[in-house]
C-alpha cells in the first residue's frame, strides 16, 4: 500500500548501513551530535484571568554536522515541559489555579559564532489543567504551530559542546501562549 511505499526508503537505508551507530535521515547518513538540555522560564498565557507562571522543560535532540547557509547549524529537538501552578484571577480575587504540560517537536537553526542567533519552528501540544476554589476541574488540550527567536553563547567558542540560550517561543492555537526561557544545551 501507500504507507509501505513511503516507508521503504527509510527501511532500505537502515538495512544498507554497515555501521549500526550511524544515524540516517531519509536514507542519507546524518553526521552530527546528540544534544540534551534544560530550560526554565515564564509562561504568559493570553487567557483573561490566567496569571503568569514558571515553566521548566527537558530538551532532547540531534544537531546535524552539515552546515546550513553560512556555516550555521540545524537540529531537530523534542521538548517536554511543565509548569508550576499559577493563579486564575478576576478583579483582584483569586478564583482558582492552573498549570500547563507540553510536548513539542522543533526544527532549530543556529547562526555561526561564539555568540549566535537562533530561530525555531515546530508543533507544540499543550494540556492546560485548571481547578477552581469550589472544586471544579477543567482540562483543555490544544496543538498549534509554534515559532521562536533567541540568542545563545557557546562556552569554549565555536568548538564548545555546551551553550547557554535565551529564547521567546509563541504558540498559535486556541490558547495563545508565550514562553520566555533561559536554558543550557550539552552536545555529546
């Protein structure tokens, strides 16, 4: 069927590889490095009454060795995030609290240099959990296009395997959410 036809190039590439440690990307050897990271920051929802809260995330990904443009780099990253409880208020009165859990997949571009710029585009799925003071609970799931910009600093210069980044990420969905993060990535 059609799905077998689409998957066969990937399966063929995996079976043709003599080195089990090589990563393949649509049948081509994708040299690069694995990366892992952590982020902490603020979540600013665009929902009336929902107050800002603190978020954290784990990042896992693969940075491709092949340069993009003028020696920039690209990566595919998975982000798993959660937050602390934030207040739900109206007119100065607290009516309850909320938190958010998220999972996202992003394509990232980082410019060359010790100090660099970052752009990202992907899909972020969020689950907002809110509970009111009277005990009622509401869960809301949303998936949307996410994009962001940031800047970073490579410790050890261009050849360093650790970087510190500051970024802004916006999610366009039924609940527009902005993340402001500070994080660290480690390549291995």
